[in-house]
């Protein structure tokens, strides 16, 4: 009405009231009443059939599930019931049959197998309860988590207090028989500690050891070995005697008591060797069993090697006999070769390093085996240093304990040089062997493959070690490097050796080898013509050790055999030109033989001993060059001496004879003065006739009378001393000698009463009287002071 008054439209009411509404029957009106009644729509038959089948299938599945669950519950109920019954039966059987009182376990654990099997079966009757889910296992009916621990406790106790101690006793016995400080003893100690202490236990180590131990104890009994191994595996997983001791378990403490002293003693014994050295010893031992035969450098260097080179002992002396392979410096263990380094050490060093760190725990140096990467890196570096040191030492010894054979003679020397310069190339093959095993890093090159190989080597953890090995042999290996068009160092050496070979071969093939050798020796010392020996000496001085020593020996040996042949030629000349003339004309005559009745002719004496005479001429022409002018050439040849000591003594004595009996002009002339000193009182006068020179003396002042000898070169020369008595009615008495050496024969009949550097006092006794004279020599060498000629001999040979 209000709206009408204002001519407004009436309000429109909403179709639905505000608030919550609900339908009572309309949702099913169309589907259940209108559509069916009008015949407009209805259910599809196929749909209805499919629906009915689904309902039936669901009903069947529900029924099957129900039946399955019922059957499962029934199965697992029976299974757990049977397992419980089995546990009860096993435990009861163990209780009935096991009598530990008075039982002593064997050292293999075999006697414990039956009771251990019973307890193991009881423990595992429900399976491993640790791996089962308690709420879902066996459909919730699983009882292993209740019964298993109870059965396992007995099993573990027997493993801990009976089985493991039995095994430990066997290991301890093996350890006591092993050599002291040996790796074998450490192997036993390692297993012994791991058996009772799980803090550093490595199951693979213990298992491998015990399998070998049981195989040796029970050969052919596979079943026994497998049963023992099963119990060991369970014990290693679940038993820790050391931990039980720490927790106050007195039984565990008693079980370990017999082993503590042995373990401590072994730790002290083995702890004396540094860890790195022990690891290296283990590596060597393992490599020796795995590798092929060691590298025989001599054999690899060709068939001519043995005819050229000789092995030296540790003192540098040649080995008389072929050494055993283990002592042969040229037999290199395979581990210390390139093959051993690349295929063995670089791969094995990591594993042995890890084991070495474990051994630190075994030896009581650490409480656990939780090692850091830094620990491993430090030990690996030490192991590499030790390996590199042994590697270098082995090859250094192979190189240094090698030398050239001593030349037996010129022919032998030619054969050695021929072998060196032949196609067999023993020196070159030897140096290539050394290079192959000591040049370990690819050299920088232009090729991509070579560059990649070098880059790979530089990234290796062993790069520093290989660098150190290379550095030790760098100079020696440079001999094989070719730089541009220049020959290698080895090629230069072979060229010089070829020249030396031709030099010696020319002497060898000469018609008169001795004369050729003597001419070559004179030419070399006179710096005449080519000298390949000197060339080799200069080349050797610039070579690395030990090649410098080998080449120097080749030069010295070559010079020595030349000198030997030269000396042999000189010996023949000495015998013919010196020895025989002396023996024929002088040696058997007076004064050289004081008892001889015949005097040596003065002409023969002068011809032999005079300056530029036979002896002096031979010395100046043949020996002076070696003994005075160039003695260093003789010493460099490693000869004891060019001539024997008695030859030198004979030459020196001949020089004294020459100074005493000959003038500077070379003539035989002895100037001296005779001074009367005293005449006995019963004699009135003395008269001396020396080669026709008369000297009279009566009691009164004395006077020196100058004389010469020889006064004549006639053989019928006479020397005499006469004493005239004071009685008138008595005739004088004389001592007379004759011959070229009459003066010296006369002096031989006197007594020498005093000697000085230039004078000698003699006393003649005759007819109850005596006369004393003093002879003064004009030269510095007094021929009267001692018997210079008596007994003088020329040696038959020079050397």
C-alpha cells in the first residue's frame, strides 16, 4: 500500500527463503517416478551386469583374504610354535650332553663344534631376529625377538669364553714358532688381536687366515671347515672380548689372561722395526711370490756381456766366481724394475698402506683404526721414499759393481774391444736397460699422445717418487739422447773405442809384435802420431760415473798390454845386449867374483860400465824414457813397475861404479892419493908398488903421493908392498898381486881400520910388522870405501 501511494512497483519475493533448506523427495522424483513412468530413460543392461560382476568379485576377494589371513595366522602360529619347540629341544640337548668341567679345548675349535651347532641352531631357530620387524613379522605372531636373545646369549658366551680362546691358543702357538721380528709373526699377532678386540677387527683378514689354518689342520674335511667358519663369522660379528673386559666381565678377563703376556711380548719384539720398513718388507715378500723371475741385466744385455764385463764385490774387487742370483748385483728383484713399479707398487701401495695403519693398532701404538687421509698420505710418502731409495740403490749397485775385464794379454784386449764395438753392443744394451728402468716419466714432446702420457704421470700420486729416481740417473741416461744431427754420447764413445780397437789390432798383426809395441810406446810418450789411448782418457774424464771408471780402465788396460809387450821386447834385448855380455866377460871374474882366479879385462869393464857403454847406452836408449822422462805413464798403466826392484838397484849401483871409476869424459881413470901413516918399529922401510908407481916410506914425516889407476892397460901388471926389517942380515918380505886388478887384490889383503866419505885407512901385516896407509879418493864416490864391484850382478829379466 505504501508503494502504491508513491506509484512504486510491488516487491519481488525471492524463490527461496534465506537460510538452510533441504529437499525431501525431489532428488529421486525424476529418476524413480517420472522417467520410468513416462518411459523416457532407464539403466543400461551391460552397465548393470558389470556392476553385479564387480560386486561378486569383491565378495570373492574378501572371502579369499579372510581365508588367507586365517591360514597365514595358522601357519605362522605353527611355525613359531615349532621354532619355540626346537629352541627348547636344542637347549635341552645342550644341557644334557655338554660337560664343560675339566674340558680343555683343542687349538682348532673342532671339539666345540657339536655344542656350538646346538646353540647356533637354537639361536637361529627364529632366524636372525635383528633383521625382522617385530610388529609385522609372521603377521604379528613372530616370537624371535623374545626367545632369540635368550638363546643367543648362551651361544655368544660359548663363542666368547670357549671358541675364540681355543682359536687364539692355536694362533699364539703359530706365533711363537715364527722367526723374531718377522712379517710372519706380525701376521699371527694381527689375527690374534682381531679375534678378541673388535675395535680394529677386519673380518676378511681373520677369515682368510683361519681358512688357511683349518685347511692345513683338516685337509679334505670340507664340512668341518665350513662349520668352523660359520661359527667364526658369527663370533666376529657379535663378540668383542676386549669390550667385555672393559665393562667388567671377569669371565672375559680370565679368558684373555693367558694371551696378554704373549701379545705384549710380540708387540715389543715387532715394534722395534719401523712401520714403513715393515710395510716394505711385506710388499717385497708378496711381490716375490706373485712376480716372475727377477731381471737378469747381464742376460738381457746380450751374449757378449760376460766376455767384456766383470762383477765387483762390495769392496770394488773382482769376483772370482759367479755369484748366486740372490747376491748378484746384476740380478734386480722384479719389484725394483719398471714393470714392478708400474704394475705392482703403484697399485699395491695403497692397500698395504691401509694395512700398515691397521698394524699400528695391532702393535698397540693406537687405540683404534680410524685414520685420517693425512695419516695415509704421510705413510704413503714414507713408503715411496723407502721404495725409491731401494730402487735407486739396486740400479746404482748394478751400475757401480761392474767393470771391464782385466786384459790377460794383447790378444785378449783386442777381443774385448772387438766385442764392445761389434753388433752385440753389450755396453749400449746395458745402458738401454738402465734407461728403460730409470727413465719413468715420458719426456716432453710434440705429439698429443706423448703429452697426454706425461700429463697423466704428473697427476699420479707417485710423480714425485719417479722424479727422484730419474734424477739419480739423469746424467747416465743423457748418453742415449740424440740432439739434432749430433751423435749421441754413446755413439761418440763407440767411435773412440773403434779407433782404439784398430790401434791395438795393428800392433797384434805386426810381423814383430814386440818391436811394434815398443815403437808404439815410444811414440806415445814422445807425443808422436795419433794416440787413441789419450783420446779415450780425455773422453772418460767427461763421462758420468761409473762409465768414466770403465773407460779409464779400458785405456789403462790397453796401455798396460802395450807396455807388457814392449817390456817383453826390452827383456829380449836386455838379455842379449846386457845380461849375456856381463855374464860372459865380467860376472865370473875378479873383482865381481872375489874368489875368482882370473881378472876381468879392463877393456870389457870399460866397454860395459863406461858412460854410453853397454849398460848406460841401453838405459838411455830404452829405459830412461819410461823410468825418468815419463814415469807417470807407467803408473797410469796400473803396473807395479816397469822393471823389478833389483834391476833398479843394479842400475843405481852401476851409476855409482861409473862415477867412481870413470871420468866425465868417459875414460877409465881413478885418481887417488896414498898417504903413509905409520910403520911398525921393527921395520926400517916400506915400499909400495902400485901398477908401477912406487911409494917409499921410512920413519919420518908422511906425505900424500898422488896416484892413478890403472897406470897401464897391460894384463901383466903387478902391485906389491914390501917391508924392510931393521936387521941387516934379514931379507925384506913382500905381498905381491898381479893382473889388471892387482891394486884391488892387494888392498883385499889389508885390514880396513877406518873409513870416511873420501878416505879409507888400511893396514898391512907382514913378517911380524905392519904398515898403515890412508887412501884419499879424488872423486866424491870413493871406490875404496866399500866393495862396489864384489858380488855385483845383472838380473836376468827386467820384470
